[in-house]
C-alpha cells in the first residue's frame, strides 16, 4: 500500500489531516521475528505504547486529529526480542459505528458534548499511561478513560474510577510509580468548573474534591511532586458566543495571568494555593518536585503569537493552539509555599521542542534529564529527538535520520533492568521515513543519543503520525 504524501484513503475532501503520514490503516496485526539492524539490548524489558488517531470510517463533517478513532501501537521487549502490535481502542463510539458500518458521531469542529442531534465522539486517542498493571487510554477534552491490556492491547472496559465531578477525566493524569497512585483533574462549563482526584493502585478513589475557578477553562495537563499536585488555570477559554450555539471555538485572553495551583496530594478544596505567572498556554509539563519551601515545575511553555508591535496577537494564538501549531520553549516555574512568591524563567529560548518524557519511575522527584522532539511547523511533524539538561536548559544530545524525511513519534525513556543512574537506559521511538517509505522502531542508548540507534527494528507497515506514548517496565505489567 502506497503511503506517500498523496495517499488519501477517503479522498482529498477532508484535507491533509487524513493524507500521507496521517492516513489511517485498516487492520490490526501482530508481527514477530522482525528484521533488526544492530542489536536489541537484553536489559530492556517492558512495553512501549503509543496512542493516536486512526479514523475507521469517512468522517461526518470537518475533521480534526482529536476526532480519529484511538489506535494503540506497541513494542513489547522481552529478553532481546520485540513483538509489534496495533489495535483500536474499543470506545463506546467505536462500538456504535462498528455496528452501523459507518461514521455516526461528529468531531470537535462540528459540535460540543451535550447536543443530542450531533453527539460528540470521545475517541480516547490522546494519551496512554500505565497504572495498576494496565494501560489507560484517555482523550484530550476530559472524556472517558479506557483500560487496556498493555501486552495484547485488548480493551478491558472503562476505568470505573475515571470520572471527576463533571463526569470527565483529564487527558494527562499523572502516576507516581513509587506508590502507583494516580492523580487527575476534570473540567466542565459550570461552577466550580474543575475537580481533582487521587486513585490508588487497586482503583480505589482516595480523594475527590471540587476546585473553584473564576470561570470555565480549558487546561490540558498537570504535574505532581511527592506531596503535591499542580493544577492549571490558563487564559484559554471558550468563545462564549460559539458555545451558546453548540460550537467549539477558543479564545486566548492575554490580559489574564497564568495561574498554577499547588494542592497537597490528599488536600481539600481550601488547601490549594494559587501562583500567578505571565499569560501563556501549557500543553505539556515535563516534571515537578520539591526544593525546600519551593515547588518547581518544568515544562513546555506555549509562546503566544506576537503582532508587528510585539504585543500578543490573541486571535492568532487561539487559532494556532486549536490547530496544534506549536511554538514551545523549555521553561521553569517556581512557587514558594511559605512566602507566596513565584518566579519563572526560560531554560532554552532557541529550540521549539515538545512532547517530553523523563525517567517516569522518578516522576514527582528531582530529575535532570528530559527527552523531547524537534517540532516542525507542520502539525504533528517531529523531525528529531533531543536530550536536555533541565538544570541548565542545555541540549546535550540530538539525533535525526534526516529532518526533511522523518516523522518521529513521542520518544520515551525505558529504564535498564539494573539501572543505577537516572539516565541508565534507552530511548524508544517510532520513526517513519517518507522518502524510503520505511517504518522503524528505533532504540537509543540514553547516555549516547548522538551516536544514533543501537537497534533499528523494521516494522513492515506504516504507523500513522499520532500523539502520546509511554513506557511500562516489565515489573509494572499486570501478571
């Protein structure tokens, strides 16, 4: 099957989002005994999972990547061998359309949740994490979360605990791998507008509290430390006129500050402390930790668009955020819980980098190393991977097989079995080369990324460009 830039299985009427490297595939498969260039290290054991849109039927109305049916792609490493799998997430919407044999539900460019005549399609296509021995697939607009067998990719059903007070579940919950506790938030359009929750490894809800915001917001991510969670109140809002008419349209308000709220992990609604920063959007955090009285968060700050006078262009900023056009810089925020003081600073002002990962076993604790992608202006186009020192902001390593040819997935750090240091392990990533039309799974030594992959596993099919990934070590897989 030809997957060049002109390949469009539904025709060209739906635009470039369903063509070429974004074009869906239509089967589920398992591939073993794959060709390997180099050698798969024997001390990498676990599964690399990547989520993303894979539309099954021609869409109803205009298409956005968040509308595509969620499909997981996995690489299961065990004793120097790897098995590749792909499988759709069997959401309620997928099951409904499977029975109908065609698209029934509408995407986010056509309607909002709550319209009986055009129900919104919750695709569970955005993130995937490991919790309590299973994988958890989630959707960007605070939808429902589905539990997945991380080895077979079978959909096990909706996570029974994954509902906030607004009946949703954030796209990016966080897991403390030391305790296997999961922290999440929910947001909706009526007071109090947000809730926060904590879930134990066995699925018991340990805490669920309302979080009062000044109005409806559209946060995307959060962060955790060993003892706190950090919630986001960002100046990205619904266009109220569009909302009244059942449409999803964004507004950016540069006159409003960015607020980060620090709440004790098991705190009540009144225990949250808010800190103000310059207006921005934050798609993805990297990590957070505690330093004395301070909580420190590092992440990718979305840089608002500027007009010819150097002022924030609110309309263009909102449009770019909606269309996933990235202008992100490595950033650090500090919040002093004792004095109430706050401070922010860029760590690297030159490189447009996003979709970060770290040694996830150290989530919520001080980390130095982060692994991110080079972001091309084209939507969901990542042309290389980088390793950053988040103490200094220095890019200490980078690699690309050819920025003009390659489409990388979100890279994830896979800790080696007998790791001692933070970066003792590997970076695992899918990479599609549109010139050679070859799909690879690449494995890098995290300590020596500049030298290129230690193993290139040839996947005999294209993997469409997608969203987020994770690594689940063998010790975390449910037996």
